[in-house]
C-alpha cells in the first residue's frame, strides 16, 4: 500500500477513466447502512391495462417493429389492446 498524507491508501476495486474510484470498505459500509442487502426485492406492480393484453399480440409487435417489449405493451395499452389500431399507430408518422 502506498501512503498519501501519512494515511494508507484505501483498497481500490476499480479506477475509472474519469478519475473516480471505489473502495471495497466504503462500498460495503454504504450497503450495510442502507440495509440494501437485507431487504427482499420487491416486484413492480403491473399496470392493469398491460396485464389484460394478449401475449401473442405483444410478441407480434415486438418482432415486426423490432421494439422493446415494454414499448410494445405501452403501444397496445394506448390503443385499447386492439392490434389493428396499434399497428396503424406505429406505422403512421
């Protein structure tokens, strides 16, 4: 370990090109203090409009328009789940 101002340099996990670095001890402290590691992951509540959509319709929009599943679900939900209206809305500028 090299010394800086009489104090030992902290253990570095990674140095980034912009000059930032993260020490293992400080990262562990931050996680413990916030209780991030102790909490169970929570599921995001699904929008009821999105839950009622047909999987086949979502898959068709995703594959044909090469957009993400979330974007396809939103487009279908905005058009009331009607596939024809959704396709027209996505094609029309």
